[in-house]
C-alpha cells in the first residue's frame, strides 16, 4: 500500500507543480529506509514545495533548507516565507522538508537528510519544462549544516544517479549555520540527533564541514549574529577561513546582536541580510 501511495503521489507530480503544491521526493522506495508503514515512517516522507519565479525570471533556482536541530523542520519562517520572497525576486524556489535522522526509520541516519538534499538537487536540475542556468542552496541552522554538507560532500552521492546529474550547488547561502561537529563549537542537539550521543572521531570529522571544504566548494554567502548562543559564531568564521584557503569567493554578513533563529528579519537591526545576499549573488559570474 505504501508503494502505491508514493507512486500515485509522484505520478501526480505535473499537477502539483502547476498548483505549487508539494511533491514527494521518491517515486517508490525511499532509500536507506526501515520501518516502512509505521506512523513515524509515513510522517517523515520527504517533500519538496515549488514556488515559481514571478515578474522577470532570472532562470536561477534556490533550494531552501529550513533548520530545526535535526529534530524538527521550521517550514514557515525558514522555508515558505523565504521561498515567497525569493520568487518575488525572480528566483524559482524549492522548500525541502527532509527526513529527520532516526534509527527507527533509517538504516544509516547520518546520511538520510543528505540523501534528501541530493535528491532535491537532482529533481530541480531535471525540472520539467525549465533548464535553470544555476541552482543554489540556502540553509538555516541545522539546515545550514545540511546545505554545507551538500556543498562539501559532492564526492559521495547516496542516491541513484545513473545520468550523473550534478549534485553540487552552484552557490551556497548559510544562515547562522551549524558547520562543525567539534564539541567546542557545535550545536550539540544537532550533533546528537545526526550522529548519536557517542559518535566516532571519524564521523565527527566527516560531518565537520569546515574540514571538507575543497577547490570545488561553491561560492558562499554566510550570515550570523555574534551573540548567537545556540550556534556559536565561530561556526561561520571557521567555514569562511576554510573557503579563503581555497580562494573560494565568499561574504560574511555579521550582526552584532540578534541571537538565533530569526529567519528573514533580525529585529535588532534595520539591515536586511537578504538584501545584501541578493546583491552579492547578482555579482557572481553568470
């Protein structure tokens, strides 16, 4: 029954696209899954929401990945609100509701969210009727960790990809992101949810994305507040330092105050980070 539900949902994809509704990421079997048919499994089926570009489209797309500490997905203020704004600015926007890592529904919970992000990139690059000139990713908090993982782990593809569709984003936007799994600066809740309470040193290093930056990592816009006590500002600094070592174009937009999780609007400042982000993106090579 579950396969029939997923197949019907996928076959209705074209209708959903036109209606700007959600689609399920996978046509049949969700990879790396267990506990099929359970309520937890059904509640965590990954989805993608499409927002068509308005006005004069710039032929670029952005995959939006909300945060939530790998314990929930903040779909509204770090997802749909952001996609609405991007669509108004001429971008096609896609909001990802990814699976939350869980031993109950995944064989390897550490790769589950990344599989969904890779699958979303694959779908966007082969979107019916549109060939995007660029496809970027924008992530918040733990969604920023997932976005930076997508940008730094392109050598490890965990989904079926016979056509070798490009998984690496053309640009990356990271908003108060969890970058490192280093206990000194990580968001421990995100780390525990993704890797477990006692991860091996190799797993900590693997998902400390400042250590994974390489010459192929995409140009990156970072935004963070210095007084963020949930995800330390050091996360952004370490990632920028790694980008600079490889001479990857980047910009760090800093708020003195604002804390964590404020989405588009930092109430402590009149400055709008999204304005600076869009201006920076417009200056990247076409």
